[in-house]
C-alpha cells in the first residue's frame, strides 16, 4: 500500500498538465450483457500515457523515506500522531506528513524522460514504440524482475526475531543445519567474513523414546 500510494503521487506530480486525463473511464454498461470498452483515439492516448509512465521508470526498486507528521496540515497532527499499526513501516506511513521518493529512470529511456520533463510530451513526441524500435519493451521484459549489479561488499544484518535459529526437527522440519547458514564461495565479498556461519553446530543424531517392559516402582522398598 505504501508503494502504490507513493507511486500514485509521483505519477500525478510528473504529469501535472495531464491531471485531468488520469483516472478516466472508457467503459459503459452496468451489466454483463451490455458492458463494453469504448475504443477510440482517446483510449489510445490514455494507454500510451500509461505505458510510458509504467515503463520509463524503475518503480520496482523505488526508495522512499517518511518525514514526521509535523510536515502535514496542522489540523491533522493529532490524528496522524495517534495512528497505530502493528506493522512499523505502515505505522510510519500513516504518521508521515511528507515523503521523499527516489525513483530511477529505466536504462534506454533517459532521453525520452528528459524530453518529457522538458516538453510534457511522451515517447519523444512520437508514437508508441513497436517491435524493432530500440525503446520497445515486450511484456516478458516488463514482467522480468530488475537485476542490479552489486556495489561494494555486503554485510550481515541481524533482525530482532526468535526465528534466527531453527533447530533440527524442533518444529517438524527436517533441516540439516541451524539457521542462519551461509553458502559463500568467496567470503572476501563480505565486510566481516568471521560472522558467516558456514558450519553446523548441531550433531546429527536420531533420538527415540523406548518403552521398557519391566515395571519398576519408584517408591521406597522399606
């Protein structure tokens, strides 16, 4: 929800002159037998705008920071400050008076985005790219998750949870080693290689309970 609302606000901010276009209805009918989509030039322009805004920016890796409640309308301060949620991220979202969002341009769309920010026209002022155009993106490419290049060395992060270690068969799961467990071919890529858990601390054993046929009393004999 946080991502979708912030993305909506970013799109509305980028469009500006297109605010009257955003959210139009191109359907008619209130039942299955008379429902239809109203095809035409307006729908083509609307879908071209949607495709450009969705493909030109890397929304999947958008980063954001929430600013406190006092940057919002003063009349909303108390309501926002008292907002509650068990999810700390969602609570910060409810209490935020403003947010700073960083979204990058997808590689290959740099000139088109620069042209859009300067002139307000999408697709470099031309038609929607078709197959063979350098800016054309297939549905397969659009669905594929972005692959980034690692920058620098990674580090180990500990989270406050009781599930950081899972003992063998303690919850009915047949695991061979406790968690966390790192399979790292090159420990030098880590900032602190000594923190990597690469060997199990548990012994592999199979403990079973046996029932004795002899009945022995634990009461004193005398």
